[in-house]
C-alpha cells in the first residue's frame, strides 16, 4: 500500500516548492504527484467575466469526487489521467496528464487538510506556513505574470475571496497537521527532516 502525504498551506505559501523538493529527494523510491489545482471544476459554461468572479479559494470550487476517485485508484496501483487546467481561461483544456502509481503519493493544495474525505486518505499531513505579506506579494506576481490578471483584479480578489477563505478554511486546517513547515519552501532544514521521516516510513512499510 502506498504512503499518501498531504501538503497544505495558504496561497503562495511554498507548498509546491516543498512538494517538488520532497519529490526530487525521494524520486528513486517512486513518487506520484497530485496537485489539487488540477481538479478545479470546469467553468466553460460561464462567460469569461463570470469566471473572473468565481471564488477559487472556496472548497466548492473543486471537483472532490474526481480527486478522490484518482487518489483511491492510485492507492490500488492503477494509473489515472489527471485533468489539465487552463488558469488563464479558468476552464479544463480537455487534455490530461498520466499519473502512475508509486510507493509515495504526494497530494498538494490549499485545502487538502480541510476536506475531510481527502484528509482521511492521508498517512502524513503537512502544513506549510509563510508570512501573509510574503504570500500576497508572491500571489500578486504570479497572477499578473502567469495568469493574465491585472493588479486591481488580484488585489480585489484577495480581499473578497483569498483572505476570507484563508481565515475560514485554510488556517484552521493547520490543526490537522502532523508537521508544520515554517517559512515555506526555503526552509531546507525542515524539508530535510521531513524527507528523513518519510524515508523511514517507507522503509518500515508505513
């Protein structure tokens, strides 16, 4: 049975960096990677203007049924076809990426500790914590450069959706964490300790 590790934290907290460093350190063991962002609901039925107003930080924005279906399949040793999401258009592209089963399954996303169905599948629960001012600057930079947003939209979205959802759902989910990684993906000491703990769990067969 695979070891399933959830990595959660606020927007732009460094979750993906932590997941990448764990993946690289344990690549020889075999790692499957599932990012929650790939499981946003398809909003193709909405106009472009309507999509821009969707609260993407709320649990309802995600297709949890499909995410759970894929996690359970990977745990059974079956490959899955992960959706490819277009973050500029806020729709699924229709393409998929094959994810193959492995001894270690990494599940990364803002709400993986909040969502009870997902949380119950996790053997190890990680929360990545980063200062709020650092996170908002990272989010602002990412959304403007990579997702085609303008400054006013990103700031407005932050106050309408991102911050309230962080306080309501994401920050409280930290209580479910087995390990809290402070200072995000730059904390190599904490990440090295995490990798060592995961190696030990894998050797012991969970």
